[in-house]
């Protein structure tokens, strides 16, 4: 597909790398000459220097025949005007980044209907949704929802002393008493599609598939389930914190927000009136102790300083905070955070990249089959994909054990008529099913790719 990206910041450059890797024809518009030089050295794409709202710049970038434009600069108004102008010139679809908190899900749909945008993305909102799922799902380091929440993939780290360490995959249901499927194992930076004879090791990250209830039962049986979250201490009063606080208070979780800027604290009192707002410096231990870091059910570090987020999270861990989520914007800090015994590390960039790639790849699929969702697993080395199944000879109506499936894929879930099925060898695929597939990156783009 011919794709234009307007804005080559952290998210734009990551999306560009992912799209080029998948074979798309890419042009990037960026106003800053230094940024243009940097991305032109790292990404195999045409770079156009200029204002992305200028029709002549858009024409130079190929807007008259482009399939999609991704307007993801730092400025909402620029993005909306860029998307509108590109579509007027002939671009078929526009994906627009809008960050303003006043545009909640309902207002975003209104913008889409009004201006014809195909997708509106909000990094802060998506990040808050991910954190909310983690707080509602103790025991997981990351959670991916499929088929409107009917089935989930929860990532779980096998820690030292875990009863899962040295357990064979084939014995998993026997020791837990619950049927869940292991869709992927990340071990030593390698993505492994598991087979029955594999044994889990300390340090593995398992991607576990099941319903919400069954995954909770599984974690509880494996002594990995933490108590239900009833209170949250959030450090940082930015946009993500506002979104998250609203989500949590709606489900009855008590929220305290610590923010060191007094004027921002005053604004927060109006934005999230149901929360307790504390004006203070969370890098000072006495502030955290006074605000209950030793007794809170969960601690979320959401400042715009990665170092501060990591340090305060480590301190919260040492104080006994039961559930810790740490925001890390820069990838080079991710390994530091993950090696510090922190429960979950969330990177807004990867959340948004997954959302964009899922949409673009689904749109680019010209076959009679398409997928609804795509999440990257194991740092992009594998994917979890939701596919819609139509009648196909050699695939539908045949037991899975009799299918000639690609060895690098695993069918880990079937949603049929609202019912979730964790498949075994006797399960069959029927037209109309939605299936969840775990696969090495780039292998599956339609149902036809399931077969050898």
C-alpha cells in the first residue's frame, strides 16, 4: 500500500519502521530538517520536508494517489487539517492522532463521522486503557483483549520460585485445575510457538489465553494472583493520569494523584473531582509514605520523566506496594525497568503502533478474509491476531488435528456465537467463527495463511 506518515517523532518513526518491514510503500512528511535527516538514515522511505497541512507538500508526498495518510504530529489541529486536506486531494483513508482529553470515545466518533476519518488514535487514552486492564487483572504483566473481551491473552513472567518453573506444558491443566492455553513463550529474547513437550523455565514470559474468569482462576491456582485492587496511588497529573483516574473511579477504585505543579493540581481538581489530589514531589520518600505507598493496593508512575517513574516505582516496590505499573516512554529505559522487579512496564508508543499496524494490515488484506485485531508480542517477534473465518475447502469443518497447519502458528481461541472455545485437536472451524492465532511475525495475514 502507498502510505504517508505526517510527523516523524517517536511514534511516527516506530510506525514507519514497522510498516517498511511489512513491505509497504512509505513517504514521510516532517517539518524539522534534523528529524528528516535522522529518519532518512534509518528508514527505507521517501522523506519530504515541509508543513503537512500544505497542499503542495502533500502533493509532493503523493497524496493524490495514496491509500492511507497517518497524521500523527504533536498537534491535534495540524493532524485534523492534514487528514482533511489529504483526503480532498485523493487519499483514500486518514488515520488521525487526537490527544485532547475533551475528545472522549464519543466525541472521537463524532469527529470521524464529521470529517470522514477512518480511525482516530489517542496514545494517552490507549495507554490508560491498558493500565486499567492491568489493575483489574492482577498477576499479568500485560493484557490483550479479543472479540470485545470474550477472550484474553495475558502475559505472565515466570519468577524465581514459581510453581510454573520446570513444569511441562502438557501438565499445565493438571497442576492448575483450569484449562488455559499457552500461545507463546518468550525465552532469551526468542519467541517460541510452544509444543506439548516443552518445559517452562524461570525467566520465561508466557502468553496465556483464556476467558477473564479462567485466567484469574489459573493465576490463583499458581499462587500468582494478587488481591483485587481497591485503591490506587498515581504519581503525575498529566493527560494519561486524567484518563486513568476517570476509568478507575467509574469501577469503584479509590484514586489519589500526586502532582508537584500547583497550577496543574488546581486544574486536576476540576478534571477529576472524585479523586484526591495531593500537591507534592513524589521523589521525596516522606511524600509517598504520607500518602500511603505502604498500604495502597496499586501504584502507577505516570510522570513525563522515565527516570522518575522507574525510581519511584522501585521505592514503592520496596515499601510493599502490591501492584506496580510504570510508564516508560523511551525504549532504552524499558530493559532497566523490567530488570528492577517491577510488575508491569507500559510504553505508549508500542500500544499505539500495535493499533495502527492492526488497522493498516487489516485494510491492506485484499483476500476474502481479513483480521480484526493484531497485537505484537515478544518485542514484535510474534503476533496475536483475530481472524474472521469464511467457508474454505481444506480449513472449515475439519478437526484441527487433521489440518496441515503452518508449524509457526497456533490457533489458541475460537469465538462462536458469543461463546469462547479453547480448542483442542478435535475442534473444528466453522464459517462465521472468530479465531485467535499466535504466530511468528508477518506469517498470517488471512485465513489462507494458516495452511501449508
